[in-house]
C-alpha cells in the first residue's frame, strides 16, 4: 500500500470509530524491560500477535489501549501516518 492508500484507510477507520482522533486514555503496566516506567498508555515492542489495525499486515510493534477494551495494534510507520492524520 502507498502512503496515500494508508492515509485514505486511516480516514475511513477514523470515520467508522475503529481508530480514535484522541490519544489512548488507558494506562497498562509497562513491560519489565522498561526501567523506571510503572504505567504506560502504549505498549511498544514487537512483533505483536495481532495484525496491524491499519494495513492488516502481521507484526505490528505498538499497541494503544482504549475504553471498552478497544486495542489498536499498529506498525511504527502506520502509527506515524495515523498521528499525522490526527493532527
């Protein structure tokens, strides 16, 4: 997918409520490999088990946690495009 394709998909996912326009509000315990950080709104590492919420490909590295159990899993590159579209 091109950046333009991904941006169009991000806009569609945002319009449908799958992706939020707001930062993730829920904090989860940070992984033990993160010294000095007790709680985090994102989990970064990877690859994660779920496919990327944006492009659908395997191996996302970031998860965001939202209310009602919504978890958004994204690749770093997809996340960067999402952040730009939200701005």
